[in-house]
């Protein structure tokens, strides 16, 4: 079966920077619903469209087509006293980059010193050209439910709990992060 809109694609990947320094290698396939559902990077979908299981390719994705350019305005220095304790490098917090902005971002603590913490709202891979070694392991037709929900169900996908009291609040997408 060829990869096309509304197919479920399983792909093993190796993610490196442009200098070929390994960032991550999949231990299980990344499984996504193909066809513009924002379950993976558009450049990955573009590279795999029309291909079949067994297809292998290496692509380079520039920052603007991946996780964006690094934005120094998303770096904040906050007093440690304003943040939860104990505070450690690597912890993450959701917040607004400025008071006028309603959109929230995830800030990562990158440094703690002298009673202050450096919080970085950039994606960890922002500003980096990424190289993906991709190997398609399986392609299947998506179910009507998967298409309606816009993501994969079952193994390596999203699991719904059919609890009547739960409603839409319990219907959270289980992502397959690339980083």
C-alpha cells in the first residue's frame, strides 16, 4: 500500500543535526496519520508521500520547517523565589512570554545561579537544521474513527477511554514526539 492521505504510517527514524551528531534514534516506530493532520513535520510527510513499506530516505529539514528559529525574546530570567521548589535544571513550566500575550509556551529551566533561574521558551531543537534517516516499516488504511479524530489509535497511538462521565476532557492526544 502506498502512503497517501488517511493512511497510518509506521516509520523508524534516526534524528541528527546537520553535522550528523545523533540526537535521537527510535526504539519503537513513530506511528502517525498521514495527510496534513499535524502528527509529524510536513517535510517528513512530503518525503514519504506515495512511498511504500521498505522505503528509506535521508532528509534535511531547516529550522523554519521544523521547530523554528531560536528566539532570544523567549528567554527569561526569574527570581528562584517565584518558582516551585526544589528547582532543577531541566524542569518545565507553562507560561506566557509576556503579559500582553495570551498564548502560553513551555519554558525549560536551563540554569540556576545566584537566586535566579534562566527559563527558555524555545523548543529544544529550535534553530537547528535536522537530518532524519527514515525507514518505513508499515503502511495501512486508517479507520474511519482515526480519520474523524485526526490521529492513530491502538498500538503506538492514542487510546480513548469510553467512560461516559469523562467527555471530551478525557480525550487527549498521545503524541509521538520527534525529540
